[in-house]
C-alpha cells in the first residue's frame, strides 16, 4: 500500500520536479497533488493525504481510469470536465504509483 511519503519520494525523483506545499510541478505545471477534499460546503478544502489528484492526458483516459477500478480511481463534481483523476493511495503498490506519476509528469512536461 502506498502513502503520501511514497508520492513525495517518487515525484521528487523525476527530473526538474519542484514541490510547492503538497503539489508537485514540472516546468511550472502541476502534475500531482494531495487531494483537496471538500468536507464542509461552508469551509475551505482540506488536504486528504490518503488520496492524490493526478493529471492525465484527456477525458477519455479519465473515463477509462474511472471504469477500470472505481474503488481505486474516483472523481468529484469539482473535477468533472477536467483531465485529472483522484486516486486512493492505499489501493496502489509502488510500481503502479510510479507509473501513474511518471505518466502525469510526462504529460505535463
């Protein structure tokens, strides 16, 4: 099972990556971030370190992720129409997490 420390280790191992709080960027563009969860509609979002937001190529790829394993990949209304998917970390192994982050890095680089 992966955790946010694994995200940090893998993301910072990719070339030209910078960390800004809990978001990782390449060439000034976000490619992965902690899940900013909306718990209370009247309050600001709070970081949920059990999940990440990963940028992907397009909405077709997003649909494929969401259909592949809805217990692992999810979205919220806030991200509808946006090429990013939310991922529960405890459903990932190191290899799958590395692949997701590397693909996101490649798309955004």
